[in-house]
């Protein structure tokens, strides 16, 4: 399964952005979002920024990823 993740554009060279998602930095193409600028939050899927995201929505998603990570570190976890 592939997920789209919110990330902040920290560098932009033509249509190649360096983005930061929770401290993880990687490249994403902004070809589909020509309006994207440094500082914008974008939703990244399969190496492409596919939409702009507001700060509140990005934070909600990052919080969910943290919860999943914390659950994964829990001994004797039970899900369901």
C-alpha cells in the first residue's frame, strides 16, 4: 500500500523540491503543482507533490504517524 504524506518544501530548483516530512528529507517533483513555493506544505505521493495542504491537516497526519510509531514500539500490543 502506498500513502501520501504531507511535507514542507525547504528547497526548490525548477520543478524539483527538497521536502521535509517529520525530519525525513527527500526529493519530490512539483510538476503537478506549478504554484508550489518554498515553505508550502504539499501532499507527496510516489515522488510527486499532488496537492497543497494546510498546516492543521498536515499536523493531524503527522500526529497519526507518531501514534502508529509509538504503538509499534509497545510490547505485548493488541490491535483490533
